[in-house]
C-alpha cells in the first residue's frame, strides 16, 4: 500500500512525504511535518504550543493517544482573575478578561508541551533520530517563509466586535513580532511577502543539537523562565522542569457499523462521538445533504453536545468527566428522541471564530496511521527576545470562576478542542481525520465522517462540502449553504448567521482508505494539500 500525508501547509506536507519516501514511518513523517508547520505557520503552532496524537501501529499491536497539553502555571490560583471577567466569546472558546490579560502577553501563557510530545512520539513509535527529523524545519527557517492567503487573513481579521484581542495587536507586543510580521511602514506583511526569522532558525538548531531536555531542564528553560519573570508572567523554571505528558487509551464509539476511536478528555473526541451517536438515529442520506431538515438535526445535536461540554469538560485529573454516560447509546437515544419531538436546546453563554491550530493525517505503507493535532490555542504574542517563536495564549481557555469544570488550577491541563480520529471498517482504518478550528473542531470532524459514510463522498468532497455550526444559540452556515435552506430555518424560528466564507468552520484534513487505495482531502479553507507516496 502507498503512504499519504495531508496537512494545511504544503511545505510541511512535502517534508513529511520526503520522510515517508526514504523509509520513515507515519510517526517520523508526522513529527517532521509538525516541526515544519511551526516554521511556516508560526501563529498556528510551534514549540511554544501543545497537542495530542492518536497512533495506530497494527504490526506492533499499539493503539494509543499521546497527550502533551499545555498546563497552567504552578503559581496560578482558581480565584486570581475572578474580578476581571468581562464575558465569553460567542463560540465558547475563550473567556474575556479586562485588558485581555489572559489572551495576550506573558500572563496568557501555559507551559508548552509540544517539544516533549514530539520527542516522546519519536522515541516511542518512530525510527528516525531527533536531529534528523528536525532538519527540514531548520532548513525552512533559514530559507524564509512566504506569506500565504490564510496566514494573512488570520492575523489581519478584526475581532474587536467580539471583545477579543486582535492577533495583529498581539504581534506588535514585542520587537521580534514587529520585525518579523510587519513591513517597515507598520502594515502587516501580505501574501507573497517573505517572513525572515533567523532567531527561530537558531533556536531550532540549538534544540536539535541539545535535545528536548534543553527546553525543559537546560539553557532554553532558563532563558524562557528569566524572560517570564522579567515580563511579569507566571511561568518559572519549575513549570518547565515539572512538565509531564500522558499516554492513554482512545475513547471508542461507533457509527453505522464503523468503530470510531478518538481522543478522550480533556480533548473533544468525546464531544464528536456524541454528535455521531445522536444522528445515527436519523436517515440522513434520505434527507439530502444540507437540506433544511439535515441542518436542523445537525444544529440540535451540536447544541446538546455544546451544553454537555460547557458543563462537564475539564482535566480528568482535576474533575470528574462523565465520559461513559455522555457517549452511551442510551443517552444518545434520549437526546435523539428529544430532537425528534421538535424540542430545541438552548446554549447559555456569558454576555459579553476560528482558532489557531493545525492538523496532520498520515498513513504509511505498513498500515500505520497517525492523526496529530497541535496548536498555540491562540497566539499570546509573547516572544522571548532572541528565541523567535511565539508562546501559546491558552490561559484564556480557563474559566476564571472557581468551582467549575474548566476553572483555573495550578498545573491543570486546559481543555482542548482537538479531536484526532480514526474510523475503522472491518477492523482496519477507513478514515484518518482531524482539524484545526477551536470549538468548531468536534462538529466539523463529525460532519466529515458523516459525509463519507452517509453521503458516499470522497475525502476531498467530504472536507470541502459546506458545513454548519451550532455551538451557540444561532446556526452559523458557510456561504455555500443555499439561501432557500436558511430561509426555511429562519421561517421555523431559528436564528441563522451566514459566514462570508465559502469554506468556513474548522479545516478538515483527512485520508480515506478503501481496498488498499488512499484518497486524501485538504480543506480548501487553508493552503494545504494531500500527497501520495509510492509504497
């Protein structure tokens, strides 16, 4: 069987494909791709971020989820920002604080996990060494990065209406940010411009030579900790030294005879399974894709999932997440019966988008499959002078109100929207899929899976088909959903918000495997591609 890799950045896909072509396995390719993603899409991911990956290696008998999520600073306390709460983003992704302090600058940063996660993946499942896998990223950093359309869109969008801090303002916080991401006249670099970041190239070279311990126990840890102390952040050497990851079993569900493995809490695979389990009770194919009734069913399932996520999702080491009950077929049947009766769920949010994440799907010639989602959560804009990379801004994901599932606690993992997923048919992988996109990820992944299974779409058709979202009390639709459909929904009393984007709401990247043949799809929302590698 040939191999395939799919991701939102062509340079990263090319690097991963080259690893597959010279005999590396799916994990080697995924990690090489991930390092390059941090260079060519530095607001989406990087060594200042975190993530998780599902790994299926049938010949080794391994099927695990490697979790390397960001952790709240050890100095954080549950009530430290109670008096600064101002609201919540409409999609529920972020809590909005006075001055945006949990979104931008050093206070927004949680302890990064990507470096430890990449290293553990290589040592546990890979065949190549650390410096070898990092080499393409270092070469790319020295070459420079061409600004692509989605990159430019992301850092120039105006989020002020939602109360969130604009990404461009975050990038202006540091001298490095101003130099790398803006033209000399102060305007944002545009598509076709080149980003030059020699500091990042040097940091990656140091990390390749010194190994991952340099980031958590060595010179890099000392430099980062000193910078946070000087800038008024909470992270210290102890946070880096104490960082741990975890290896867990996937959480399992099923959909129309297919077994589905995905990431457990604090990630959102559970939420994705809830949608599939609810909608398994309806004959979607007969309704027609994106008919008014299809959209209504999707929306009601998504709203019910969102209510459960808001109430229960958190770090299982700190809170009891009732996974078994929420993904049970009995609970899904109850929710489906409520939907069938015409009952409408209501998502409650504090009164007063897309998030920066990226994904990789890989299958190799031996049938190994990897779904890796990694991210900055949202870029904090904080950059240690001389190091070049942006830190995550994930403290905004914690609820500043004590006593809740997502409340702040020292060392706690922030809930993740990621849902790297593998769908099995006859005990072999059939779909390897995931997405960036914050709160939109779980519903998008569910729609992608249903597009393949219910509507017989190829993977490219499945990831490119118009999506809808209902993670608030409105139904958001991509601009290619017909006006007649949204008119019918509005006539039925639903609030509908139409996106100006034709390809909206997360960005699916997946591979379909049928009879030893692979077809891949890179969501046209981003700038990526699928690349087949001969077996």
